[in-house]
C-alpha cells in the first residue's frame, strides 16, 4: 500500500496501523488497529450531558411551545377560528422575537 501511495509511514502517537485482511470470498478488507491510539486518548475529556439535563435546560422555551402548537394544529379542523386563537402563540415562535409569556398567550393556550 505504501508503494502505491495509499498510505505513508508515520511515527505519530495518533497514527493507527492499517492492514488488509482477506475475507472468506477472497476479497480484501481494509482494517485499522486503534489500540495504540486508544492508549493515548484521554477518557471523558468532553463528556456528553445527560439528556434529562439538556431537556431541563430548554424546558419552558420555544421548543415546548412549538411541540404544543404542532399537537394543537393536528386538531385545528375541529377548533373554530384556530388561527386567530393561536396567533399570540405563533408570534412567540418567530425568529428574534423575545419569549415573553403574557395574558393573551395564556388565554390562547387555555382556549386551545
């Protein structure tokens, strides 16, 4: 592989040895040995947040409002003047619009 330019020699600790392994059908499979790379990698250097913490962070936000409006819009054919009633809530989802829950929003939410 080095002669054909597919790989090149490296002494970096981040390099991983590459191998060609023959399959049962006599075709070749490209494999990497990552054991050396795993040895120098720091464990949990960027831990992922728990999903519950992430959902708590965005709760009460436009995400929840969009979810509610999606559910309510599914039943819009049964609610007379749905668009007029839901307008204050839809205005809150506009880009750049500050999220301020006021009386018209609460009234629209309770009506829907």
